[in-house]
C-alpha cells in the first residue's frame, strides 16, 4: 500500500513539473521571449500557381517532338548500311558494278518503275 502511494506521489510530482514547464513555455511564447526567429511580414499566398501555362507547354512539346523525330530519321538515314547507287561501290573497288537489278515502284512512288539500282 505504501509502495502504491509512493508511486502515485512520484507520478503526481512528474505531472506537476511538466505542467509548470508547459505554463512557462506558454508564457514565453505569448511574450515572444525564447523565440529564435520572428516573422516580419506574413507571406501572401498566390492566387494562381506560377509557371508556364498549357497554352505554352503544348506547342513546345509538339515542336520538341518534331525535332526529335526529324533527328531520329536523319540519324537512321546516315547510319544505314544500304547501298543506294553504284557510286560507293565504284569508289571502294575502283571498278563499276558487274550487275544491275531493276527496282520496282514502291507504294510511296518516290522512284519510277524499273529504275536501275546497281549492286
């Protein structure tokens, strides 16, 4: 029984100490003592978020996509190992090609039917 009373007394003194500390902090905050920083002007919240609008972002995205697609196509054409005419063969071997095969018209129609392509 005595032990319970001692434990309760310790708890009560701990609660009173914490309450006194809380009251001291509350008074310090009300008077401004103990504050490290002080707000001079309250910040104004923006009505609209700042940054580019969709009217600007969509055209920029389309233009950048066009540049990317064009660059990809140019890179594919430059890096293609395909021989398009007899000039690279003649330059490499110093002789004209022996055989020439006709190329038939494609769906895109950028070459005429039976235009010769040397191999």
